[in-house]
C-alpha cells in the first residue's frame, strides 16, 4: 500500500472502531440500567434475548448477511435480478425464523426463562424478524462500501435500545416485557434508517421500487439464489461458529447456573470483548475491499496488516485487564464483583483477535469462507468440551477459561492459515478455491 492509501485505510478502521466503541458504550449503559432495575437475573435475560432471536434469524436466511458484501462488490452488484433474489431469501428466512421461535417458545421458556411467562417468551419471537431486518441493512451498507452509513448504523444499533427501553418503563411496563419491547423498537428504528441509506446509496427512490432498470422487488433468480446460498452457508458456518464461540458459554452457563450468575458473566464477557472491536473493524473494512482486488494486491495488503494488528491488541490488553475491577465495580455495583476475575481471563483470550480479523477478511474476500469456517469449527469443539467439563464445577470462571482456550486456538490457526495461503504457490491457491466451489 502507498502511504496515502495506508493513511486512508487507518482512518477508515479507526472510524469503524469508534462506531463500535459507541455501540459498546450504549450496550454498557443499557446493561447498567437493566442491572439497576432488575439485578443480575434481568441482565442474564437481556443477554439471552439479544442473542437467541438473532441466531435463529441468521440461520434461516442461509447465511445471507455474510454473502451480501461479496455479491454487492462493484463487479457483481449489477447482476440481473440480484436484489429480488436477496429479498426473497431475506423475507422467507424471517418468516421461517419467527415460526420456529413460536414453535420452540415453550421449550425456550422452560430452559432459559423458567421464571417468566411462556406467552412473553413467545412474544419475543417478533424480534427474530426485526433483528434480521437490521442485520441485513447493516451488511448491505458494508457491501456497498457506505462506510459512514455503516458506522452510523453500527453505533445506533446499541445506542437506540436505551431510550426504547426507558419508554416502556415510563408507561409502567417492567421486567422482561420492557426488554422485549425495547429490543423490537430499537431494531425497527435503526433498520428503517439503514435501508434508507442503502436506497440512497443505490440512487433509488421509494426504497428501491424502481431505478436503473433494477429494483428490490421482482422475480428472484433460482440459479443466483443457489450461488448466494452456497457462499452464504459456507461463510455462515463460520459466522455461526463465531457466534457460538462468543455466546455458547452464555447459553450453557444460563441453563446450568441460572440468570443471576449468567448476568455477572455477561458483563465480564462484554467488557473483555472491547479488545475484539479492532479485529471486527478490520474484517468489516477489509472484506469488501479485498473482494474487488486481484490476488497479488489482496495478498500484499493482508500480510502488511498482520504485525500492527497483533501488537496493537497485545498492548491494549494490559490496561484493560488492570482496570477491570474498578470499572466493573463502579458501573454495576458490588454485586458484580465476582465478574472481575472471569473478565481478566477473557481479556487474555482476546490478544490475537486483531490479526485474526485480518485473516478472516482475507479468506472471505478471496471467496473461500469455508476455510474460515473449518478453523472456527475447531474452536467450537474446544468450547463445547471445556464448557461441559468446567462450568458444572467452576461456574462463570470455568466458562471464561473455556472461551479463552477456544479464542486463542482459533485466532492462532487463522493467522497461520493467512501466512501460509498468502505465500503459497498460485496452483495451491487455485486448488483451494476450486475445492471451496468459489463462484
């Protein structure tokens, strides 16, 4: 990269990190308010309701969020009937996901929300569609390289929950009902803005009903749909595994130890994930860029970023670990003191996250998301084995050690994979692409 390009890239990454920090601030303030009004148990329910509906929705759209940036790259976004195909997958997935949540709500209530009314848990199924609508709008902005719009949506995604949660409290709705209403309202408000930005980026009016011979609505292309689903599923395996690696400990801990202990661990987990923000930002920024570069350019850019990404996170981990105790006690109160040690353990697991973010962007951008998924699958096995081994006897601390082992293992493997592939002979890279079924 030339110096001007490197400077522009750094500004873009810092802007995305700033948006994610604002989102984290919004999440922290919302968690503090939930904790102050409902205690650790309410925080645990909030964590589950932010995770489970979104997980179901993303599964039901066949990995569409992960595929959007690849298919919206400049040389692909004008494919005939692309948007009708994407919309058909999105709407079908939202419908199926909501139906699945409603069918599973008695079981979900029994396992994760034993003290709540089953009909309230069924009502939370509405957030499957609202979270999916927001996620697709956000990732469409990523694919269209509307960096400013994407950053605004990333920040607003969490910041919007706070006023939307306060609103039901003011009118007398409390507990898990207020959380559900707040989540749904925040999703809808931010999703509308995200899709307005997408429409404006495309130069379409009236939300893409017409323009440039293309539109969002029309007859989908089955062949193109299969291509999108093929890429999306290969990538979504990795996305799902990443989510499970980040949240499976939360689900298992909640099922075994209950919402109160889960609430403290959720706070510790979110605090430690501050260190994952730069790596996530690097993936977000690099993925669409690498998708439109040739192999030589993509390889050079990715290799150049490994060292600064690695050293930056390692340096940041030291003050984050040291400040865990005063920050968590100050924000959440003395009842969350047990969260300090798990937070520090989890911080240690994040030290390779920056460089692994570059590696994931390289694999997705070169059309080989399946390799990313294979590596993350190894981490998931580690997570499951250690969670069921350590959580029953060690609780939140056992969950923290399990997650840390999984994070370090997968991040290290991704970095090694990036180094090997970016220096491999062209015929080896071609063989890998063919084995992946790259479009």
